[in-house]
């Protein structure tokens, strides 16, 4: 039996669903039951009735799935697949910020640890950040950990956003000079970038979109050439949903090393051994779940 058939057989026998983020390698996206952005995958994790979730992504994503569905076994195939941005803020930092800004609400990007989520009022993703900021009952927002997403949201709201200093090393590396160069080589192409990019890159883009919003955009646009300013795995997903468009990676080094740690063999081992299980201590989980549930309520 080949490896993909064996993965599918094991997943069926164990009543497991395989979730994959849009940045996963092609083979993982193809074998997954669902692939999508952070919000879509959280919504699926919260709702489906499988016994087990195998989360092909990075640790905070699997952790969020486990918080939202504590009765399920949530497996991350490679437990070392972390997100450096998530580790750029700690629970103590949130406690200090709240003391400094007692009237502010804490809106935390899902790219964060469970302990930080537990000290937050609401969680957001890149696809609903502005909506959540506008919908909460506060005019002052502590936004963490991503300074780039936070300052992008600030462009569209009158509310005061207090930024933290976190960032995504993969998106931060991409420079305005690189964007100008790739645009010059591809005249007429539309430039779409993720809001985790630097503000100077965002200033030059035509569209600023979460990975899920990129999928929606290519299905509707009449453009035929698109420069993709985010992690390289995204291009496979876009080709699957809109194959008639030519996609140009904004940079060949737009690679998140942690998203690339999962491959078919790693996934097969995870299903066979049912490892590594992600779990969160109950007191943290209960408080983090409140903030995640609030996000899901406010997203619609
Ligand atoms: P999305 O929510 O847009 O999928 O982004 C997740 C992420 O980690 C981007 O770097
Ligand atoms: Fe984290 Fe950046 Fe990788 Fe997304 S691309 S998982 S933000 S390091």
C-alpha cells in the first residue's frame, strides 16, 4: 500500500480528520480533509465531530484546536513546528500592559501561546482583525503580538491601538526593494501581500489579504497574473482553486521553515503512534477558550 493510501486508511479507522494550513507542502495540502487559513481551521476544529484532529501546521494552531475541542485528541505531527512570532510575547508582558492601560481591551492574534490567550479578552486572525477591533466595546486596544498586523488595522479604525513589538521573521524579511524588482519584471501583475508584511511593503501592494482572503480573491478576479507576497506554500492552494492564473512568488526565500517540517512520512508516523498529543492545562485552557469563543462569535 502506498503512503497516501495508508494515511487515509489510518485516518478513517481512527475517526481522525487531517487539517492543513495553506502554507503546508503540496502533498500535505492534497491529503488533508480541509486546508485553509487560521480562522477557517479553528472553525472546523470547533465544530466537527471526529475523535481525533491531526493538525498539519504550527504549534499554536494545534493548541487552539485543542482548546476549542478539549474532548478530542489533537495531534501535531512534528512538535518542534513552532511559530517564532507566538513566542515574542509572554503572559507577564500582557499583565504589565494591562496595568499600564487599565481601560484597554486585549485583542491577541491567534499566533500566540495559550498562556497569552488566557490573559486576553478576544483572539483574532488576520482575516477578522479589523472586524474584531471594531466590534469590541472599547476605544483603546492592546494588540499583540504582531506589530505589522496591528499597524495595518490602525489604518482603518479610529480606535487607539497599542502595539507590541512581535513580528513574523518570514514576512519581515521581504523588503520593498524586492517587491519593486519583482513588479518591474512583471508589468501589469497584481501584487497581493499578507498583513504580516512590513508597512513599507504594504504601502506598495494592490491587495492586503489573509491567506483565506487570497483564495477568495483569485476566484473572483479577472486578472491573469498575480505576485504572491506570502509564504510559498500558498501558491499550490491558489493553483488548485484558480489554475487559469499565473502566480509569481514575490521572493524565492518566502519560506516558513516550521511550516515545512511536516511531510507524508512525518504525518504517517503521527497517525500510527498517535503522537504528539497537544494538551493545555485546564485553568489556562478555560480562560483561553473564552477568548477564542468570543472571536468565533464576533467573526460572523
Ligand atoms: P492566515 O490566518 O492568513 O492563514 O495566517 C497565518 C499565518 O501564520 C501567517 O503567517
Ligand atoms: Fe509564524 Fe510567520 Fe510561520 Fe506564520 S509564516 S507560522 S507567522 S513564522
